C-alpha cells in the first residue's frame, strides 16, 4: 500500500507530492520561524510498499464478516426478547390458578392430607372465591377418606361449609368427566385409578372417586409418594391436564387463591 491509498483509508485526500524547499542553516542552526520538512527514510518507504492491496481486501472482508455477525446477534436478541413475554403468557395461561379462574364447575376432593395440614379453612376460602366468580363448587367425599368414616364431613363442617355441598361417591362419580376442574387436597388412595387395573395390590377392586376422568386436575398433596396402600398413582404422571402443587396443603391453597383472577 502506498501513501496515497493510506490517505484514502484515513479519510484524507491525495495531493501530488511537491519537493520541499531546502532551507539553508548557518552554523548548524535553523533560521527563526522555519522548520525543516520530515523526510521519510528508505526503510519506511519500503515498509509502506509491503502493505499491498491484498492485505486491504482481507481487512475489508473481515470487517464485513464481523458486521454480519453482529447483525445476526442483534436479530437473535430481538427475537428472544419478543418471545419471552409470549412464553410467560403461555405459562401463566397454563397455570392451575388460570384453570380455576375460568372454571364454571369445580369438584373439590379432600383427603387425610387436608386434616394433617389443618387446611379446611383454606379450602373454604377457595370455595368462596370460586363461587364469588360464579362457579358451581361441590365436594366429593369418599367413605374411607381420612382416619375414620365421616372424618372429612366433620372437618368441612368445622370450616362452615354447607352440608348440602358434600356429595357421596356414588352420587357424584359420573360428574367428574363433565366438570371443568377438580382440586385434590391431600388425597391419594381414594382416587387412585390403579384400583381398576393393578391386580394383586391392596386397592385392586376398591371403588374410587373417578377424578382421572376430569379434564383438568389440580393436586395439592404434600408429595408424590404412594398413599397408605403403597400403590403408585398413575394420575400424577398423566401428560396433560394435571397440575402438581406440592407441599403443605394450607400454603399451596393460599398461593392458589391469590393467583385466581
């Protein structure tokens, strides 16, 4: 690359080189107000000549490639930012609170876990909020739920839940498939569909609540361990329509209530 090309790259203009005037200095001194012009050495001239047009082309190609790379990264970033709200909206739409927010028919299934967590009053708050939104709320009571017959009835009565909202298994089982959502609170064996298929297990042949027939099931259990009978519940691993709210039932219910809009 010669100095003309260097000047173009640096934004300058090319001017024809004119010889500088020779200044005579006397006694080794430069006359006042005048300077001697810089004269590049031969080595410097040779160095400039080594920077040929091919090197400049390589530099420009590298700049172009870098520009394209930056543009691609910006596009990916913009796509990620725009996709984030959509993903959050989908997640919110698929949440158990969102399911209950639009449900018009809800069945609540209490179990022994509700008694352990003393969550019956939180259950009443959930039912009240759903009814305030116009939902029809009923309670499905299995005859052996809890530690003794009638255990769930006593706890729900303690929370001032009207007795007429409590339904025995044979009176409500056919309604599960037509309800919008089911909320399970600390129940396991009494709704385990394995009772219909798992031959040789303690619960095989036992009548259970047909919760598995419901399109949307919200499970507020402490964990996913088997119930008293020790039989795994296949409902927990259903691919669609099951929402697991694990932990203390009172806490998960309060979180669920707060999320209903």
